[in-house]
C-alpha cells in the first residue's frame, strides 16, 4: 500500500473588531469584503455573521507552503480591515461581545441556515480552524477517521482560545466547544466499517429531506463534502500563526503514522464514544494545563506526558514531512500555555493593577489582536 498524498489546507475564521471600543464590528461596510476578494479571490469568504470572515489556503504540498499562504491571507485581511477602521482578531470567542444584535450575512445559504436553525445558529458567535489533509482512497479516509478520533481532544487542548463568553469567565478553555454543541450532527463522528456505510447513512438523511448534502454534517472530523480530504474541525482558531501550524502539522503527521500502521497490517485501537467524549470535555475545560485520560491505561495522565508520547510516535513522520520544528512547538505551547490561559492571565493581571472588568477585557482584546499580527 502506498501512503496517501497527505496534501494540506488550512481554513481559519476571524472576528472583526472596532479598535476604539474593542467591541465587534457588527455591520462592516460591504466594501471591506469586496476589497479582500479583489486580492484573494475564492480564498476569502463571508461567514454567517457579518462580524466574521473566513480564509482558506490553496492545496499545499507541505507545512512550509501552508505557512506562506496563511501569512499572506492574514496580512491581507488585516490590511483591508485597517483600511476601513477595523482590526483583525483570531480567537474563537470575543471576550465580552454579545451575540444578541449581530447581523447575519444576506445570502441564500445563510438565509436558509437562519430559517432552519433560528436562535441556535444566531448564537454561533464562534470561530474555528479546520485542517484538510488529502487522502484519495475513500475507504482509507474512513478507516483513518475511525482511528484519528482518539487524538482529536489532544489537538483541541493545544488550540484553546475561548475562555470568555459575553464578558464572563466560563470555567472552560474552549467555551466555543460548548456553544457549538448546540448544533445538530456534530461532535466525535460515528464509527464506520467502510465508505459505503458512511455514504448510506448520509444519503438516508438527504433522501429524508433533513439535509441537502453531507456538508451539513458538522462532526469534529469528517470526509469533506467538496474535496478528497479528511477535514479536522474540532480546534479553536489560534491567535498565533505558529500555534495553528503546529496543530496542522501534528494532524498531518498523525495521519501519516496511522497510514504506516495500516501498511504494516496494524491499526490504533478503536475506543468507545463515551471515553472519547470524556477526553473531549476535559480538553475543552482544561486545555494543556491538566490531564486527559490515557484510554489504554484507564488513568488520568498529565497532558504534557501524553503529548511527549505522541511526538515520539510520529517522529519519523515529522522528519519525512519536514515539520519537526512545528511538531516540537507543541511543547512550547504547553510550557507557556494556550491562548486561553494567556487571556485569563492578562485579565487577572489587569484587575490586580486596578482595572475594572470591562477595562481588563479590553486588554485581552488588545492582546489577541497583537498576537494575531505576529509574523505578518
């Protein structure tokens, strides 16, 4: 068996903020998106809410190519935002803005979502990062999806950037995950024996009229409806580009390692959904600072130890894919904390220095905006 192509593409969703009030730009001028599209074409699209915007890299052969494109995309959006008096913020929730009063983008797709989902979709004031990895063989795509489920919480923990919601600390490092769970057809995906079984399940929903196509299945990991890829969707969006690239590289390496196992007639153990969901919750609550369940040992293990084990498992793959530095950067994220822990530290430091809560939250916005621009 030949290893799959494992090409890579990254999608990121951003928030637009007013640099004076630090609140969301709930109704940015239409010229802003037009200006971005004039430079980036189909690599930039509107999101459901007008205060959001999404970018996607082209198909990339390696993480270095993805880095160049992601820097170019972020820089273009930031430049055009500033041209219209706005700022760019890569975080999965805004520290104090409310979903109430936000406006949805007027387009047939978003109008239908608004009609079908009502308040559920209007509450989705959240941003994520999706990573596509190219796997042409459809049955292999399903086989790797079944095994990759185990590692999704680890990627989520590294990405966490949403500890606040509507001005409150939520006791979660990824509160976005909790908000997103209000949507149907999401979370850890089902286990399937083959592509045919997956196709029959999705087709039954389409035939019933519940969904138009498989793009309305919003699992944390799914076969893409548009591309021959396995799309990882569980992660928060990262303010720092380096953190985003690390998560993408880890995902790519894990898929290569699992492919090598299959070539040797081996595979990673498939665990019950309840155990996977527990680790998903722990990752969303604690980020990188505490423990996840080592499902093989049925023990709580520090996240740093688990990540060291993963880095060791995929060491050969990181060398082959030329992303050793990106993979090793996961240890830096653990040492300094994910964005969520940094946001909380900035908030507490500001309060200790005499700021009121709103002033402290504004300082968090400033921190995210600054980190979003690093490397641009």
